[in-house]
C-alpha cells in the first residue's frame, strides 16, 4: 500500500513538472503568436493614421475589398505562383542527384553533399547580391559565358520577361542542396533486400527506381513539397534585393513584397490596415493550399 501511495505521489509530482514545462512554450505562443494574430485581424478592419493606432478610422471589410480589386495585388499573386515553378524542378533534380550520391560505388560523396548544401546555409542577402552581379546585363558572368558561344544575353533583371526565369534559376540553385541531403538520408534507409528481390525478378534500374525508391521516399517528398509551398508563398527577401520596387512592370512583385510596400513603403496611400488584410488573405491561401496538399497526399504517399 505504501508503495502505491509513493508511486502515486511521484506521478503527481512528475505531472506538475510536465504542466509547468509545457506552460512555458504555450505562454510564449500566447504572447508572441495568438495575441498579435488577433490584433492583426482587428487592425485589418481599420485604417490607422501612419504607425499610430490611437486614432483609427473604421473600415470594416473595405480593406479586403480594396486588396481583392487591386490589379497590382493579383499580379503579385501571379508572380508568386510563377516563382513557385521552381519547386517541381527543384524536387525532381534533388531526387536525381540524391540517387546518384547514394550509389555505393561513387567516391567523394561527402564532398559533393557539402558542395550542394553550401548555398542553403549562406546568407540570403549575400547570395542575392552575388546572383545580381551574375545576372548583370553588361558585365554579368552569365552573359559573358553566353557571349563565348555567340549568344547575346538579355538584361536579366531589367526585363520583365526574363526576371522571373532568373529568379527561378536562383531558387533552384539555392534550395537543391537541402532537398538533396534529405532525400539522400531517406534513400539510405530503404531496405536493400527490396532492391535485391526486384533485381532477381528481372527489374531494371528504372523499374526499381519507379516502383521501390519513389514510393519509399514519398513521405519525405510530401514533407519537402509542403514546406517548399509554404516558403514559396512567403518569398520576399531575395525579390526585394534583386528586383527593387517590384522590378520592371512589377514582374518581381510577390504577395509578401506587396504587403511590405503597403505597410512600410506606401503607408500614407495604403497603410497597415491594407497590409494586415493582405497578410490574412495570404494566410487563407496558405491554409487552403496546405490543406489540399494534405488531402491529396493520401493518394500518393505510401
């Protein structure tokens, strides 16, 4: 009986500590997450005067109506999804490279993994400046290389037609390392006996890749696809550096860049009310697309 009482007391003590330790992150979320979330929705219904929230005019849903009827906003939506074309390219190349790097006969795999991963850990600002130099219409290394084979390169960042392809190229280069490392880790955990059995049955390398490798790494593919979509919808920093002001004809204006301009660059014309309305519209888009991704995942994630 005494033992049972002692165990019960220990269980209660551990439970109390569990509640205390769980309460700390919950308190942080409440202060820095939930309260700002609620306040942002309140602000989206008003028009603050500058950065002062002491005197605000009631707007109701007019801020949302203004955003949803603004052609520039819809252009930013189109630009954002255009830039996200880098996601399927990135994932496809990452799977191919990871397959090559997991080949047991390949030497120097660690060096190649490090080389591929380096762009991911570099500063976005530094990388963006480097690519801005590379894409320079007159002195950039890309146009210089093209000139060697008789091709006159365009002004990549100064032309509305070539700006987004340049940004997609940069995105693929910057994100391929992280995806490759994750895919490589997933492929090394595949049971080798599956490949051996398939090989005995006469399956070729392509058949083994399609019927064993891809289904086995589908949960990892789903994870990378999800975070890539969320990250793509929030893309901003590199566009701000490489396409200041949105670039020619707003070809580099993303949704978050539109939000930034409304809240900080053109606060007199638009203001924080418009900016927070954009933030909530973006949140709804992220939730809808992520939800659809989860729903469809049951059809292809093994």
